[in-house]
């Protein structure tokens, strides 16, 4: 994962977000794909990779991830086990 560049942020019309570069495990099983932009975790906006990791760590066994893919915003539920 990495933060959006200013150009990507402008194209996505977003103030934040983190770009998925590689995906594995529970996220891959849930349908997250490279290139998806993670906008929020459980309703909390995501702007940095460290913030995303902290939100996932405190979330428990399930999270709701809002992603942007091909100009569409989609909620993806992920079971962390």
C-alpha cells in the first residue's frame, strides 16, 4: 500500500486514500484488487498507510472497507478471522 500522489488524489476527487499495490489473504478473498483506493475502514477516513494499519489492528474480526475502483465506490466486507 502507498499514499495517493497529489495527481491521483485530484483524479479520484478525494482528500485521502491509500492505493493497494499487492493483495493477499483476507483482503484478496474479499475481492480487493491492486489499484483499488481504500477510502475508509469502518467509516473512518484513511489518508496514510500507518493509519490504515492501526484501524485494521483495532477493528477486531470484521471490517467494512470503502474502496474506489474505476470511478465507483464500493463497500467490501472483510472477515479477518
